[in-house]
C-alpha cells in the first residue's frame, strides 16, 4: 500500500506526515481538559504530547491532574512497539461507568519514561475534550485516540483503508 499524499498545510498548521517515527513525546503547556458526566474530570497544563507519523497528537494527562477516584482499571491490554504494554481505564462519574475511556503505560519502554503516571483519553469516548479551549475531534477507528484540532492536517490513520500505513 502506498503512502497517501499529505493534505496542504496552512498558516499555523502542521502535517501529521512530518511527525517522527518512532514517535516524539514532549511535555506541553497547553491546557488540556476532559469532560464526563457534565464535569471536568481531567485538566492540566503539563500533559505529554505524543506525535507519530500519520496520527493526530495524543495527550497524556498526569494522573495527579485527574479527579481523584474517577479512574478504575479496565480489563485488557495491548502492546505498542515503541511505548510498551498499555493498561486500559474506565471512568466512574457520579456512579455512572464510562468504559474504556483511556489508557496508560505503567512501565513504559526506554525513551518514554515520562508517560509513567499519565493517562491518555479517547476523545470519542468522553463528552468533550479540549486543547487550549478548542473542541477536539476524535481520530477515526476504534483503536486510535488522536486529538484532531485546527492546527493538524492529515490524512489521518484510522479511516477505512489506512490499516497498512
């Protein structure tokens, strides 16, 4: 399968096709918020932004910046060739369980140690996610958790026919 042609990049935008492989992971000062049950359950100005070729950025929120008691360990695990074994999380807000809203790397591989103690949220599985106040669109596909904002252009992995990218 051939690599797709990147979408045009406008002022203030970046192409996910310029992101590295293996992915980068850097702390950002952007304001990241996640809403469930009508309230902010996670909010931080110190998320780790992970950027990987063909994917919108993923933001990992330090668990200290998630409302205490909201996260509960979910069943299952997966493996990332770069970051290691992922743990999955449900959220419980006002007695309502929201399954599989996020994932983390409890023992990340070398180079991704600063992901330890942080959780990434799927925008498609929460009521709202914002980056610097901008509503986030979810990356297509049930497996991916990228945050699409006006600053990133694709095409993005996850759409039908992109499995081989």
